[in-house]
C-alpha cells in the first residue's frame, strides 16, 4: 500500500517553527482545513502569512466560518470553497469578498454541511472509504456533490454515502501548546480535533507555548502531539476573532474590515490588505497597527464582569 | 410597567411556544430571535427542556447577555456540559433531537428552505454555472432538517422588497436550491417516502404571520399580528397560501416575559434580525 493511504505519526520531539516556516508548509492547490469558527479562534495570523507568501488555489474546508475565509477570498488565495457557512451572522451579514468571488466564478462553490463534513473526516479517521448518513437525501446537496446512495443490506433503508475527506493540511490556533506539539484547546473545539486527526499535515499556532508539565496541570492535551506537524507561538494569533480567556472578539476591527470589504475588491486591497497584511511582515507590526497594548487590555477586560464584557460589543460596528 | 411588546418580542414568544418541555432542542447560529425564544421557553413552560446552544454546543447555558455572535464564551456561560460537534449531530441522527430552528432566504410552500445560492440551481452549480447571489450557506441545516424530529422555520424578512428587478419575495413557489428539506424533495417525492427520522417543519413564524402545515405538508396561515392582515400576507407571498378556517391573532407575551427578554438582550442584538421598519412595531398589552 502506498504511503498516501496512511496517515502519519508525527513523533519529533521539537516541532517549534517560525510563523513563515509554518506557512511555507502549505502548498498552492492544497485542500486546507480551517480551525475555529465564526468569530472565535480562527488562525488569522497564519492566514495573513499565507497571503503574504502569495499562496493560491486553496480549497478551503470547514464548518461555519467568517472573516478567515472572506479574507483569503479577498486576497485571491481561494479557488474552491467547501465550507458549510461563510458570513458574519446577523452582526454584519453576508461576507462581501466570499460572495463576490463566488459570483464571479473565481471561487467554485462546493458547499458542505456540518454533519456531512464531520462524517467525511471521521471516515478518514476510521480508515474507511466512506460513511453512510441518513440525512441529505431529497436536498440539493445530493446533486451538488453527486453523492452515491446505498440500500442497507440489513434493513433495506436508503442511505447517502459520503466519501472520506483527508485535508492536505489543517491550520489551527489553540490557547496552549508545548514544543512537542501537544495542543490544549479551551472552550468549543469546533471541528479542530477531527481536522487534526484526519489531515496529512497539521500546523498550529498557540497563544502560549508552555512546558508539557504545565500543559498537564492545565488539564492536558486536547490534541495529542503525534497528530501535529509543527507549532509556533503567536500571541494574539486569532485576532480579530476571539481567543478566550486571553481576548474577546474585536468587534470594532471586524466592523472596519467589513466596511472595507463591502466597498469592493480594490478598496479592500488598499484599505485592509495593504495596511494590515502586506505592510506588516511581522506579526508584532500587525499588533502595533491594530492597537498594541491598549487593545490587548481592552479585549482582556471581559474578565471584569458582564458589564465590562457588554461594553466591548456596544455601539461599535452599527450597520444599517 | 411594560404596557407594550415589540414585534421582536412577539416573534420570540411565538417561536418559544413551538418548544415542547422535556425534549432536546437546539438553536443554531446567527439566530438571536431563536436564542431568546429557547431561553424564554425554559424560563416559562419548558423548564425541563434540554437546551443546546448553537456554535458552542453548551448544554443548558445561562448567558449573562446575548452576544452579537454565537461562538462567544458569553453564550455558554453556566453550561452544564459542552458537546463536541460530532456528538451534537449524532444526537440528531440517532433520533434524540426533538426540535431545531431553521430559516432561509427562500422558503417554498412545502417548507423547503434555501440558504445556499440564488440562480439556476444545483445541477448548474455543479457544472460551474455562476449564481446570481451566493448566500452564506446552511451550516448543518441540511442534515438537521432531515434528522431532527420537528423543525420550526422562521424569517423576519417575509415582506417582499421592491428592487430594480421587480418584487423580490422570501416566500416563493420554488426554491432555487433546497438546502433544508421540508415536506417535498427536489424531485417532488413526498418527504414521508424518504424515510428520514424527522417529521419535517410544523411551524413557520414570520414578521407578518404564523403558519403551520396542513396534512398535505403545505404551508397554512394560522394567525396574523394585531397590525397585519390576510390581504397583506397574500401580497407579500409569491404563491397562494392556504388560510386556516379560523384565523387567530398572534398571542403576545406577558409583562414578566418581556422583562425577562429585555434583561437578557440589553444590547438589542435581536434587532439586527429585523428590518428597520419592523423595529418600530409595538403591540399594546391589554386584557
């Protein structure tokens, strides 16, 4: 059997890399699993580095996403979207770059559904070529994906068969990790654990690299190190999405992002990508540009109680 | 004291009334009206419902306030447990999910909903045809529309909008793409012949009225708001809706419920789901 049919064990004892080294592991045309979801724990610093390195033709897969996929689309890095949702919920609405590139044909629409994705990743994890699902039949996803059907040999029930999906690479951002690549995710893991277990390569940024002992004291690894290919400490690496307990969702920055994206692809390049991505080759420069220490303190103020938490979300980013 | 309720509060109340006690109920993301409705139901008639929050998959959370986005730690504070994504969807696939709430940018008479794309449909899209409008996508709605025992549909955008291309309807004769299954499949097969676990949608709550489904699986208008009429609903529906023999007026929450809702949503997050003209609608609480 070819090695392509086996998933690897990443046994190295020191997997620390720089952010550019991490991003260099992603190749043009890769199927990329995206960690986090909606306004939370998306690997934004790593995605900005991918954009700076000029990565193209990515096929992005994930569950419910927002600014991460939209930014990649706006930078011309995506050719296929197999997400189940890309938007800003009711907060800002539709994702402008995603919508524009899907409608122009630059991005091919290959929408998934959450459970279908889960079962496709699980098939890979179980080492089987497909898994049956009870749902999907009768909807247009049957046609969009040409799913094969099967009559159950035991019960006679009709089931849809979803093929195993093995992302070339998954990019994740976790709160804690150690140098071996053990990752600890706090709060909802979304699809990150399934992505880590089903992908050929797993690249992780973490808020804090800690010793294996400290990771253990914090509750242990959510994703054991042997699934992980490389790790990089990038504090504020999920900004402007949230990475609790360190920082809440940066709603004003997201509002500013949304306005520039909505104004068109040229405006988005000039007013967002240029200042916040291309002009900040180092993550530290980005952090200074978005507000530095004052911002860090403001986004950590959710810990001061519900009133302080509410203030982070009040009066900013009003959209008509 | 409170002498009125808003349209948003009336919609939340109507949504909450579709929840049965002692069942497992899930709200998705991007749905503050539904999030409020589940907390209201748990606060009133359904204290023993198992409330699972969308995006965080927290079980019976007690958020201090409604956050502007769903995957925020605000939304799972106080949760008794947190499910993983596979566990949540497994619950539905194996028949444990009693109710889910789904919406659409198009909803047809059988309760099918489209949140994927406007344009020439799935076959064309599969061959690379460009959509007129790419919608955000349905999350896990496709799966849950088949698996959850019951579905409540809702939209705060029933009223048609006049644009350059004429009137744009939310309630349409046929969806361009069926993201979420109602009572009739893409090829016209009745839902019951597909053998799905779930029984399909039984309610549709809009800003103009409340619908259920008749025995043929067709939308049926059951109630209007104090300020809407059947004629108005016909005008804004791109097919002829069945109208119940005895049309009712939508029930309104009481003062205590309204206080509960206002305390839970101090930022007015649910108003983002409503169109500006609907944010001003108020109903007197008399009798």
